[in-house]
C-alpha cells in the first residue's frame, strides 16, 4: 500500500511538472515595437499573416514570418537564414541564431503605425523580403 501511494505521488509530481512546463512555454508573437539601443523590430499581424520589420539608421528589412516547422514556439523570418523569433513573455521578443538569442524589450512609446512596406508584406500571400538602405540614399 505504501509503495502504491508513493508511486501515485511520484506520478502526480511528474504530471504537475509536465503541466507546469507547458504553461511556461513561449507566447504567440505579439504585435508591437521592440527596441535595443537604436535598433528596432516591429511585428505586425493581419489575419493569419505575420510580418517583421527590423530597422535602424542603417536601413530596414521587411519580411514575412512563418512558424518554424522544427521548433514549436519559434518563428523563421523569410530571407534571414539562421535567424529565429520567439516571444519570451508579453513584453520581450527574442531574436537571433537559436543558440544566441538577443532580448528586445517592448517599446510602448514609439509609433506603431504601419509603413507602406510593412502593409505591402501583410497584404501579400507569397513569401516576402525587402531590404531598404539607410543613410543619404535610403528612404
């Protein structure tokens, strides 16, 4: 009887750990602006379509985003090899190679307006990738 109760206790502990681990999984990508220094990332969604805009003074990259087929809770950015996205929590986006993810905290003060290029990505049904140079010759 003691063995059976101990076994049930271990099973209950394992189930609680499993449920707790599931609850600790990543959040879906959240629309918004995330910033580290002068580097910004904007995530926008329209229906099932997700688009990414990474921008700084040096330029911008706009691309469609898809769930990573190999890793649950991760997303891949079209045109950016070895770069993944995941939402650590509602206020933190992680980006980079899977073994060196950088934290980008949400920036609630920056304008969230969608630019022409980001809207073009959202309206497209095909994989989307566009790079814009910054500086004097850029837009």
